[in-house]
């Protein structure tokens, strides 16, 4: 099983206590955070449903605050 071989390598050769699943989640989370592209992340992770991928796109309070502050008020003539 590929997962077992990968975990054995992580544990025995690298000394990590992580699993292949944790590594996949780390990759997906960082991919989304670096691109902010949910569709790209979905495709690269092989998810059929974007709801599954949404778990990798954690709410970012600093990003939300910056987005609100970037809004320009409308001026009325």
C-alpha cells in the first residue's frame, strides 16, 4: 500500500510523526493559500465536489479585514 510505504519513509527515514494524509492536507492548504484559487486546488487534489476542497480554504480574518478595508465608497453625483 502506497500510504503505508510513504508513512514508513516519513517515520523511519525523516523522523517525522506526520502521515501521508497530513502531508496531503498541508499541500492542499498551502496551495490554496498561495493561489486563492479553489478550482485549481480542487483539480490538483482530485476532488469531485468543491465542498470537499472548501475545507482547505480556512477562513482568514486578516484577509477578510484587508478585503473590507480595500472597498472604495461610492460617490453620489
